């Protein structure tokens, strides 16, 4: 049975998921949003699995699966009952070469003998057209080209080509290498290339991690989360995807199956903010290029909540019937109709993601007046839309209301523009934006506060709670000890807490009542408690979340609060961001530690 006990490998251009059996069960090739040539994760339960790349090692058991220290290199080890053993090393090359980053759409798999005389078989079974049919194999002397999709994939190897095509077992003498990428000739012996790529990729990640400003406690948590976020950022354009998968259900048989392989401006803000705090500013600089080009693209059109990797505005949603879905729980959706929704929080998130660039002296290209004037266009949209009904942060389909979180983020857009204007010595513009921020602030306090509940609520004049309001102190809308914020936290606990986790909301939507806890909401709760000075309680709740990570330290979007099982698209950037934020907030300082 499929589970989310998966490891992510990638290089900010392509990425794949590897299960505990050492099989690559999800790989969209050549890019994050491409046709999944490895789609076994969504093929349902199969007697003769297709859409994967794996190693058959009969009667073996998993010894360990781990990432090499401070890297995105995954190692899986097996042994059988006769003392034979193998090790599979998977990674995507990423390193500096000739003054730029070399990160091709390629995966490298090295299968090495570790003990005895293991006999293995290699299965390379890519599918095309979203699982409709196998790719056609065309063999050369030392490679196999798999064709039929928009981009052919080539496996260059020092293993027997016939052994791969016929899937016949063979004795593994020392090691075999599979270089899997675009259908082009590889210059050199696969073993030499893989060894060189492995050494340079290892050095790249080790160097990248050394430059992170990490907290004293939970260092491994922060490092693994930061690497995961980095892998979800698309170098070519600066887009940041929400997750590498589509249609992992939020809950069993819920139908809440969505394609997350796109760039939500909201999610991307949280990612770049987290990486900035760690000192990894390169992702933000590329994302700024992405968002500023989107602003230029839109001209006077509304800003969408989500765009494609290459700034595509249209992400038409369809169902792919050849894919049965995770554990057979379809439908599998490609595309996302959220692109034409109205979500008024996006103005604030775009401004917030850009604000750091006006204050950080480390950047190669500090932001100036031109960028400020571009962002002012978003501020004007925030003024026009802060009290206009929308689909909200949770993307409700079929209903529009004035959502408090959307209004909060419109306030944040005006507030930050006032600060930026002050920084740029533009007093008139600073006063203009400050006045609008004060006006929006007053209306939120008047219309989103429910005196009967003693809490801010999810919609203007509403009576339901929404976990996104836990960010009020985080975005500096209210001081953390403001009685209104404290009572909102208490009422959120009362209504949305399930065990040690939080729901997003507890009212029926298009798919009924939510069943799973939304992990980032629990992490926002922890941040709120920390703001309020309840650090010991926050630390305990944080440890509970950490215990729910998979064996490689990764989290999905959702969690069954009773069983602890992970659900939802994977790995989820929101969740990994929350881990970084909570670790940084709760950790002892380096000075306190000794």
C-alpha cells in the first residue's frame, strides 16, 4: 500500500519521490509541472506496477534510508537473509560550473554492492500521457531512449541494456549507474560522470547549508526543511511550487484532491520569508523577478492567487482518468481552477514578500523607487478590495464572503508600503499609505470582532473561527498580548483543536466537514503561543508535530489527528516553513545554550 514514507530528491529544476523500497514512484519530467513519467504513486494498487524505476532485490529487507548529512542525496540500503547487500544512492546534480549553477533535468541512480554476491534486476518503466501508456523504448549500445511524450527521456548506463529491457536478474559485481535525463549523448563513462556529479553535488549542498543562519536547537529539522524549500523553488523563473505532487487527498475518500505543482503567491511569500531569515537570500531575489514580471504582465488586471512556473495565467483543471489516484482514491486533477478565483489576500502577500528587499544590505540588487512604484499598484488594489467578498485563503469554491484574513493582508500591504516609503525618504507616500492602513485596521476591528464570542472571526459580521487569524500578531496587526488577540487564540483552541492539532475551520464547505488537521495551522498556533509567552506549552506542541514527520523528516499538508497518518500533497512547503519558523522562535539562543 502506498504511503507518504517518501524521500524527495531534486535540484530546483526537476524533482522526484523515492519510496522505502527504493522505487522512484513520482517524477514529473523534465520539470515540476510536466507529465509524470513515474506515476506509480497515483496508479492505485497494481499487481504488476508501472510508472516507476526500481531495483528488484528478492527476499531483502530495508536496512536504512537516510539523506547524506546536510544534502539532498538519498541513500537506501538493503540486505537479504544470505548476507548479500546493496546500497542505492539517488540525487539530482546541482553544483557550480563555469560561473553558473549546473542543474540539468537529470536524476542519477548508483546501485552499489555492499556485501556478498547480490543478484538484482533493474526495472525502468516510464509512462506517458499521464499514465495512459508505456513510453516506447529505443535501445543504443549503452543507453535506452524512452519516447512518446513531449520530451524523450534517456537512460545512459554501464549496466547491460538487455538486462534492463528484459528485466532479467544479474549478479551485481561492484556498482551500476543510471543517468536519467534528456535524450542527449552523455560525454564520458557513466561511472565517472556519476562519481564526479556526486562529489560536486555533495560539496554544493554542504556549502549551502554552512551559510544558513540556523537556531541552536532543532538544527537538523531546520536544515532538512530549508533544503526541501530550496528544492521546490524553480531556478529558471523564480517560481516556488506548493508541493511536487498532485491529488494526494487531504483525507481518505474526501475528493479534496488538488494539483499543487504551481506557484501560489501566498505560499511563496512564506517560503521566501523563511529562507530570508536563514540567510538564503538568493531564492527571494529570483522570486522578486518572478512577481515583478507578473505585475507587469497583469497591467490593470486583478492579481491571481496562483500562476504557473513560467508565469502562465491559465491553469485549466482537468481529470486524468488513467490514474486511479493515491491508494485508488481519485480523481487525479491536473491544473487548478483556483487561478480564476478572487483571493484578496494576494496583494498583501506580494508586498510582504518584496519588503525585505528594501531593507537588506546583502542583496546584489537592493530594491528602490522603481520597485516601490510597481508595488504601489498592488496597494491600490488592496484599498479597493479589502472589504470585497472573495474565496478566501482556503479557496472555497462556490461561496464568496468578506474574509477577515484577506482584509488583514490588504492592511499589511498598505502598512508595509508606508514603511518602505519612509525608507525611501518619500514622506508624502508614507503618509498616504499609513492613512489607508489605519482606515482598514479600524474597519477590521469593528466588523471582524464578534463581541458575543469575544474573538475575531473568519468573516465580517460572522460567527465562525478560522485558524489563519492566529497570524494577527505575526504580521504585527495586533501586539501579541493584546486582549483581543489572546481571546482569539483561546476561542480558536476551543473550536478548532482536535487532540494536539488544529483544523483550518470547522464549517461545511463544498466537500463537507474537514476531517484532517492542517499542519501549518497547528504551527501557526505554536507561533501564537510563543508570542504570548507560553513557550513551554508551545515547545511541547512543537515536539508533537516533529514526531509526525516521516522517517526522513518531511511533512505533507494534512494529518489525521487520531492516527497521526500524513495526508495531502507532499512535501508541503507551508508545513516545512512552519517547522523553520517554530524552531527559530522557540530555540534557545546560541548565547543561552552554553
